[in-house]
C-alpha cells in the first residue's frame, strides 16, 4: 500500500488513483469499519470545535483508508496550520491538491 501511495503522490493521475482505490477496497474487506463515514464526521466535529491536536491524531488514525480523501487532507492542513505546524500544513495541502488533480472531471472533490 505504501508503495502505491508514494507513486500516486509522486504522480497523481487516474491510473495511480485507480490502483490505490483497488488496494483500499481489498484492505477494507479485511476491516470494513476502516472507512466508515463516522470517522470523517468525527474529524469534522473536532475541527469545528477547534480541537486541533485531536483532529490531527484522528486524521492520522484514518490512514490509509482515507489516504486519497481531499477532505481529510484539507481538515488536517487546517488543523496543522492552527497549531503553527506549517510543514505539516503544507504537506497536507499538497496531498489534498494531488487527490483533487487525479479525480476525473465532474467528480465530487470534497
């Protein structure tokens, strides 16, 4: 999985996105709860309540299931910026942008 994610973020395109999506689907068969919508809702609530450190921890714990979610990376970038970790904020912003670039036209980009 790590190798596929590295390839994707080095060159975010539809082919690499598809490979990561397949690997995540296979992984989710082993742990169906890993990609449960409640995880994203919890992360959004933590950010809304400005619990920045908890939000970063939650985002980290959501990996790799949410590794290609621009929304998760956006929330992590916002949290990192709020606590002054500009390197992490920049990395998360880069990953969010990479995810968005790889999505097909018309796809939900949130």
